C-alpha cells in the first residue's frame, strides 16, 4: 500500500437495523481537513480507537477488535457501535490496502460538543517497517503507572480498561524509556505487579508455560496476545493468565511484547539486565502472525 485511505461514517447504533450500510460511508481525502473546529471531543481525547493489522489486504482479528471497540465505547458511555456497519467499513478499507503490511484505524469520538451523534471514521495506511525489531528485539525499562491493581474497579471513571484517544501518558512513557537508553517500557502497578507496555501486551515464558498479566487491573485484553495463545496451545504449551509480581520479570526464560502491527518482539533486556531471547520461537510466532487470521 503506497497511499492513505479514509472513510467518514454516519454512525448507526447497535439498536438500529439496516440492510445496506453503503450510504453511511463517505470517502474523504486522507490528506485534507475533515473535522469541524467544534470537534472538541477528539481534541480532548474523549473517544476510543482500535488499530487493526492488515496483511496483503486481509484485516487480522477483526472480531476481537470490534468487540474491544464496543467494550471501550461502553466504558466511555458512548453509543453502542453497530458492529456490522463497522465490519463493512473495515472490508472496504482492507480492499484498498493491496499487498504488504498496512494498518486500519477505527476511531469513534463523542463528536461536536453538544452535538446529537458521535464522529466516526476508518483510515488505512502503510504500516511502519518493523523487520529490525522483530529480528533484534527491544530493551525495556519498568515504569510505575501510579495505580494499584484495584484502581480500575474502585475508580471506573479513570477508564483504565478502555482504549481511549487520550494517549499522552503512553507516549510520555515511551519518551522516558528512550531517555533511559531503552526502546520501550513496561508499566508496573503501584503495588508491584506487571501490567502491559504502552502500546503492546506482555507474554512471559517460564519453562514450557506462557503467562500474561490477567486482563483486569485496568489493562487491555490484547487481540494479538489471544492469537499467540491459540498458536502456543495448539503446539501443546501451557498458557495462562496471572498476577505477576515485578520481581518475576527478570527471571523469565524469555519474554515478548506483542501487538497488532509490530507483531511479536522479543525483550532482550529489562532495566539494563540481559534477558534470554528465543529467536527461533520469535520467528515462528511472526510467521504465524503474518498469516491470514480472522
């Protein structure tokens, strides 16, 4: 894919029924202005999004992404998205992607301030080249997220389990990692448990068991992590979810950050201490993740 593609959507809620959603999409020039000055919701980060990897025109893990979009919308008190409508928009965007790796973004915001409907759009663009990090791995630092594991349940207004447009903290964490001569970060809860990376899920290996932080405590349930677990389980490995103390992180036999576009990246060091890298398994996981998956 060598160009950007965008669709503006006239949102239809999950309660509405429509046989053909074609008239609810508007093709727009992805390089041209498209939002009203009154679109304060996007400016304030008051919305949700998803990033879907595309391989040779095939959108990956669409159903889990749509389910997570609906979950995030529910947490943010946004209208329930009509998933059939969004699926058709994704299909149109994927058709524009062609060969190679691309990324489709789904964006749903509260819309113009005091307006009657949210603003929604779908974009497609070439993916960045992640071949180097897939081959060489990343060095990570651990950063205190500032909340304990019970914060999400105790204070739901923090929206810790939603994938919101407000990504300033995530980007600040990555800049802090770079200042510490690392490539990425892993958030820790204030009570000392491993959470997730700013833009990826974490998977650890201890012997033949693979474990990821339980999807509570205000972390996202990763769509790519679910796919990796399906592959590992089919290979006969034990996979599971747990509360993982931060002290277990440097003792792992191997670890990966996994995400929809970067795919599987081995962690080569944690807070400056080397971590074993299983490059053959990393390559195997990426071969699998580069195959068409629904």
